[in-house]
C-alpha cells in the first residue's frame, strides 16, 4: 500500500490577539498525517488541540507556517468538502428534528430525498438512535445529542473525519461501545481520522499514532506510534503492550504540565 | 385560575381608583352649580351627580362602558355613529401600514445583514427617522400626498409604515445575526452557499425575534393610523372620534374611542403572539421557551 500524505503542517504558529494581550495557541507545530491513519491529539485543557483541528478545517488561519490538506490549502480542501467535522458540543439546530439535523449537510450537498433518507436512517442506527429521528434536540440527553452530531458528520461520508472530543460527554459503557463502532468503521472504510480526546485508554485503543501536546505555548511534546493490530477488541486494554503505551502517554502528559505539581 | 386572580385584582383596583378620581375631579362643577343657584348641596348629592354628568372632566367607568355598548352593539355597523365602523376605518389603515412596514423592515434587515456598506449607510438614517416626532411629520405627509391627489387610506397607512418598519428592521437585524458562531462554523465546514446559510440557519434563528418585533410594530401601526387621522380633521376613524370629541367637549366619546383603540391594540398584539407561538411550536421550539 503506497502511503499518501493527507495533512502536512510545517512550522505552524497561531497567535490569538485578545484584550489581555496575545495568546500563543500553537507553536512550531510539525505534523504529517498519512491517508488511513488514526491520529489522536491528547493534552491538557487549553493546549491548542481544538485550535489545531480548526486550522486543518480552515476555521482558523495560522499566523505563520504552512499547512496543506490533500495537497491543497485548507480552504480549497474545505470547499471540496474533504472532511466531516464533529464539534466539541453537539451544535444541533434546535428547530430541526434529529433526522432533519442529520439531513442538513446532505441538503446542502444537494442529495435527493431518497438518498438523504437512506443515509439518515443508516447513521441513526449506527449511533443507536434509531427511533429518535422525529424528536427535537431538547428532547434528548446531552450524550444522545452528541451521538446525533456524530451521525451527522458520518452521513456526509467524508474521506477524513476531524473529531473534537466526540465522546467526552458520554458515560463509560456508551463510550466503549462507540469506540468499538468507530474502530470498525475506520477499519472498514480506511478513513483518515484526527481525533481529540482527554482519555488515555481511548487514545491508545483507537489510534495508530498519538500526538501528546503541552500548553503555553501549545506545542507537540511527543508522538507515539501505537498500532495494536487490526480486529482488536476492548479486551486489549489489559495487555502489557497496551499498558506500556498508556504509560508513555501518561509520562508525556505529566512532563507537559509538570509546573502544576509544584 | 391562578393567573386570573391577580389580573382581576388589578382591574378591580384600577376601577376603584377611577371612581374616586371621577368624584374628585367632577365635584367642583357640581359645587359651582349649587353655589350659583344659591342652594346648599350635600355630599351624597354631589356623589350622585358626578356619576351622571353630560360632559364630565373624567367620565365614570360605567358611563364609558354604556357609551361603548351603545355605539357598538345598538348601532348599525354602517352608521357613522357606530364605533365598529370607525374602528374598522382605523384598523384597515393599521393593517395595511403594518404589512408594508413589516415587509420594508425585513427587506432593510436582510440588506443590512448581508452588506456592510448598507449597514454603515442605512442604519444611521433608520435610527434618525425615529427621532423625528411623528406629530411633526404626519401633517406633512398628509398635505403633500393630498396635493398630488392621494387621500384616504394610503396616507394613513404610510404613517403606520413609518412607525412600524423600525422595530421590525432592528429586531430582524438582531435575529438574522443571532446564530451562534458554532452553527455558522458548521455550515462553513459544509462549504454551504450564502443562500443556504440564510435560509437554513439565519431565517429560522430569527423567527422569535421577528414575532417579538411584530408585536411592537402592530401597536405602533395603530398609533400611526390614529395620528394620521388627526391633522386632516378626518370624518371617520378612531382618530376622528377623538378629535370630534375634544372639539365638542364630549369626554365620554373621547374615552370610549380611547378604549376601543386599546382593546384593538390588545387584540392585535395577542393575535400576533398566537401566530408566533404557533410558528415556534411548528419549528419545534421547546414549549416553555416559546412563551
Ligand atoms: N477565538 C479565540 N480567541 C482567543 N483565544 C483563543 C481562541 N480560541 C482559543 N483560544 C485560546 O487558545 C488556547 C488553546 O485553546 P483550545 O481551544 O485550542 O484548547 P483545547 O486544547 O482544545 O482545550 P480543551 O481541552 O479545554 O478543549 C487557549 O488558551 C484559549 O484560551
Ligand atoms: Mg478543545
């Protein structure tokens, strides 16, 4: 299989100008992600994970450095609908039912009604929300809303998924279940996934590579290869290989915020 | 029931205060009369007489109620003495002006939201337009239009438009700008067109703002239509009733016209409110939040 670079960032810097002076959110980020990789970004709150994801998605412009997505500028890639984005919050439209929310990007893409309905019901099922299509967002729990927003991103069937803590609001059991679903989906479709998380086990279980970030200024502290083989199940979390990688991630996180131990 | 009790209490209190005020304000006239006739007058007699004066300074509530009943139920609707007839004249101008004002307000808001040039050039004028007292403008509009042969409904409706476009324009600018940054970002990730963002996000998000501002606008329209009837010495409409009433010192007529206007305003605002609740309900807004 020939590898193809999907995301390439070089010397990426981003400074926000705020009322309290500049905030250096990203500092000298060098990162290259190949097609079909599952890369997790992990790091303490405020270290720039969301910001990095937003730069890839062309929702934020870097102050300095270069970044390409599919060999194009992020803007060109966005206009070609190269990715599906799952926000940190569900961001459902309150005046649309769950089904209509999932259909929103499909309407924008101009798909016909039959195709929209097919994709909506498929993806509702995938996130265990079959039967909730006619409910409005306020009638669902926060976790269910978040699952609906994942279904909405998957319905687009993008080659690349950018996910910002998609499972952060879910309970452990649902989270495990969706982790397995996502892994299956990824193994079957070979999508490129960039995944932000706060959970070490989640990152180790899902990823082919883990990027550990540290704050002030936001930078890459460590990059850990971690392919635990295909067809892995949640049982793998007990194995020594798993624990070894988890340990290294934890060390990286500690070093990144050692100032807090003082 | 729980909601009716407080309202009822307030209404009862207002009526009581009104009666007291009527006695207090109308009593001097009775004393004057008695003094001129050179006969003493007891307080109980004053009390009685202040309730039934022909041209009281402040008519008693039951006098106004009787006049309202008399001029609505017992008169033929087509009669010039029917309050329903006059209310309809004013209502038609109000509604025409309200519809034109709402359309104008929405068009202006759409332009302002989509073009920063329009935002900078129009907004100051829109605000300035409302700082000019309507009483100063109304006669000019009426006179200018009648000099070119436009009379009747349209000039009054235009004054209503002038007053009602403003709340709608301001409300809709706010409403069309109300979507959260994350929802706008979401549409951006779909590389949605401007028209998609407008119809699928901005317009639905602005609906609650639209109905709130329409409530203000319809009340302003009514004021505009009444004001529009004053300078011409119009022969019909609630404004004409007010004017005629004050010429001839018919305070009972003035007050009943005022009440007719207030009742009409309340009905119009309630109607718009119900329409807004219905639309919001259909759009899936949480029932509690819709109110
Ligand atoms: N639009 C903005 N304007 C100004 N500062 C911002 C903006 N967005 C983010 N920041 C700052 O940039 C830094 C990184 O923010 P970011 O949201 O990327 O953190 P994060 O790693 O996603 O954190 P969390 O895990 O809490 O979501 C923070 O210090 C934040 O205050
Ligand atoms: Mg974040």
